[in-house]
């Protein structure tokens, strides 16, 4: 069995690199070791313990790096940019939900607190304590969870808004540009009514159109 493992020193070195890369202070680091293995120091751990700790570090976002040129390959740049884009998408959706009145606190700390809580169910009960540490597959899952929450919040408010927009259109009370916008989103809703992005974009557009319409009515 021992032949399946690398030397203890190999695991310990990587775990220490992971601690630095993940910017874990000593208190968080020791408590993580203790909760995972019952031991607060790598030197006291068995090989299976060290494997378990290293796997936890990887799940928390640690990326072992080979010694390569500082110039990143297109594939590497694509991966980094993809992760950055997903994180931006998560932040944008959180802020949008705040602006729509669905979330009271639209700040980065509030988003991070929510994401940490969600990460527990995706990481065998262990939280990932920084947004930047979320691996790509987990980040994708967190985004999908936020979309599902957004859809649940939209469910009671979107249908009456949609009906109001239909009525305004039927009564020819929309401007040409407002009508074009409404028809575009209505067509997309008829094709994919349960898709988050379609419903979310339609809601955002209809709220803006209705605000413009009400302003026009007040100014008459």
C-alpha cells in the first residue's frame, strides 16, 4: 500500500506551498488541519492524513504549479480568463439582484458570505473561505444556485409585470422603441420561458420600459 504514496516530505512541501498560495493565516491553517485529521501539524500525520489535507487544499483552490516560462500559453490565458469571467458573472448577478430589491446587501463581503455557505454542500461539508479559491466546477455550481434563487424570487413578481406590459402593448401605449423591445423579449419568452437569462433580461427590460412609460405619463 505504501508504494502508492509519494514520500511524506513531498506532501508536506506542497501543503506548505498551498498554505501560502491560499493566504491562510496560521490560526486558520492549524484549525483546518485539526478538523481534517485531528492533528495540528503535518509532521505528526500519516501519509493518508497528508493526502487528505492536500486534497482539501486543492478543493479550496490550490493549484500546484510546474516551473514554466512567465509567458503564459494561449490555453493557460484562456483558463485564467474563463475563471475571471465566471467570477465576474457571479458578482454581476449578485449586484443586479440587489438593485432589483431582492437582496438587501449587495456588497462583496455579503456575496462571499453567501458563497462560502453554499460551498459547504459542494465540498463535503468543508467551506471554501474565499471567492477566489472556488475551483471552476464549484464556481459554476454556485452561479447556478444563485440563478435558481433569483428565479424563485422572480416567480411571484414577473407574471403581473408581463401582463401589464402586454396590456400596454395592446393599447398602443408604448413608443416604437419600447414596443420593439417588448416584442423581442416576448418572443424569447415564448421560445424558452424557463431559462434564467431570458426571464432575467426580460424582467430588467420590462421594469425599465415601465419606468419610462410612467415618467412620460407624469410629464404630460
